[in-house]
C-alpha cells in the first residue's frame, strides 16, 4: 500500500516535517533532489538532517558557481580519460610507469569502458588477456595495482557515487 502524499511529508522516525526537496524512501533512506540550471542533482542519505545539509550545500555552491555536475554525469568518463588525467597530475616523477605501463593501459580494452559501467568480470577479462599475451605475472599485477591506485585516487579526490 502506497502512502498518501501528506504522509511522505513527515519523517516517520522523528514525526517532524521533511525539508522541501527531501523524500522518505524507506528505513534509513532519505532522498534529496534539487534542480540547478536544468540539471537534477540527487543523493540518498541515512537521515533527513544529512539530506537537508546536502541541499543547503548544493544551494550555496550553485549560488557561487562552484557546483559540479551531478554524480551520474561525473561518472560517465572513461577509464582512458581517468588514466590520462592521473598520468598528467600524479605521475610526473614516475617516468618508468608513465612511459611504460600507462600507454599500455591507454591502449587496452579497459580504457574505453565508462567508469560507472565496469564490472569485476571486465577486470578478470583484462587480466586474462594480459596473461594470454605472454606478459609476466609481475607486470600484470603492477598494472592491476596501478588501476586500483588510479580509481582510489579518483574516489578520494572527487568521490564516485551513483546518483
């Protein structure tokens, strides 16, 4: 049975009215949505107060022009774009990796994948293809660790969430 619109305006946990732009989706799920310049920004939070704070932050960033694209748009870049940016920004002192491993990653099948669409099987296929091509196990491990470091750096720098 669906709840009437009036019921969704109150937080079932606290009984207080939900802030404008926040909806209760279920236990521990509050969705905050905000349209800015025709783009929908949407995140899910564990509490209504966290959702309210996020909305305030979005409004403030939009006001001063510092709002990033929604997470869904941010995560539609390819691994190749991610590898190139990492090489430019973080590998300036690592010539061997930048000249050897990075071009190999850029020329691989994984470079064309969107970062929000990759799966564990994509990584396994990539690993198996490198081993089938006769690369040493150490080289394969190095490249997989490099991909992990690049993804970790992206997550820590910008956050990769689904929206």
